[in-house]
């Protein structure tokens, strides 16, 4: 099951009582208590999305010879979706679900093969660096239920957005112990400083190309939300691609990690022609 990548962020006391930083571990290699190949996802302690609230999100049902997995993605153009590299990695094809509130009840779908994937060439499976991919899709027309999200512009390239509020969204169950839900959920999160996140996960994982959010009261992205959007409340721009959470629990209170979109504006432009 390749639903979501997680980070082991357990604070193990050393002789100096300092926490140890460890590598991220793919959730497919962890014991999560669900059958291999099953689709599971959740935003914990969030709230149900209303119709048209996040028209830019798509559901992504990936397939490979060894099974399938579920991720999210964001529409950034009429023929382009952005998601996480750990979602496209190893996949043979993907079915794209547009305009859905219930996960599989889309307004329409498209199916494309791996030849349409543009996975970052320097994606690192060990520390999740460069965890970003593009998917070239058939043309879709925009309307109130299916629409693109804007990217930041070049002037925002060096903004760390520390303290800004943003919206994450995805499908799945609303708490660690709940049963699976297929309805689209949202969570409002506050972006924290890179240094604060680095103190938890270490500098190998938290580079300047990662953005993190706090998770008070167990409000968090979680398994199955991989590749989904993190969009600013102020300006409605895509600043993050959902990448990882702490492996000791989505409701543990440790930060969520996202690929920082502003670090990849040139890469996105070079592949898609999209820029602001």
C-alpha cells in the first residue's frame, strides 16, 4: 500500500537529552493495519468541504503491476495537475477524478499512462527531497466545480509564509481510530518557520524547499492526502504539495510537511509553460 509517506519523528533521549533526527519512511513500509493495495485516506479533525469550495483538487487513483494507491493533486492549468513524486513513483497509470466531493463520484474522469508523468529528476525516496511531480492531462474546461488554482508569482519566491493560514484538503477518515470516509475534507492550518520544523525532523528532511504547518488539536493531513493542495487563505495561491506527517500519529501534534511550491516555479514553467 503506497498511500502516504511519513516521517519517524520520535524524540529519543540521548545522553545530552537532545532529540534524535531520523529519516522519513514510506507508509507502505509501515504497519498500518489495512490490507495491501487498499485505498485509505484521511484529514484528521477537519471539516467537510462544501460544493465548489476546492474546485482545484483532483483525486488520483494510481495503478501498477503490484497494486494501486490513492493520492490527491491540484489543477494548475487546462492540461496540467501537480502532485507528489512519491505518488507517481512506480506507477504505470492514473485515473484522475475531477470535481468530486464523494471520492469516486466525479463530474468526469481521465486516464493517462506514466508517459504523461513529469516526476522531478532529483526526487529522493530516503528524505523526500524534491517530492513533486506533474501530470500532463487531456484538456479540461473550467467551471465552478472544476477550476485551476493559481501559483505564487516570482516576487513571492523568497516568502517563507511563516504565520500565514492555509487550507489543506483531501479524502478520507476524520480521525486515527475512525472508519474510512469517502467524503472530501478540509483543514485550516498555520504555516510555521522552517527552523521550527527542522528542530523536529532534522536538516536532511527539512530543507528550504519544504514548508510545514502546525497541527494543534490533532488537525492534520494524513494517509491518502499525499500530493494534495495547501492553499493560502489570503490570495488563494498554491504554496504546498502534501508530502509527509509524523509516523507516530497524524494526531500527535507534530508538524505536517509539504513540498514548497515557490522553490519549483522555474521547474513548473519549464515543463508546462505556466508562470505568473
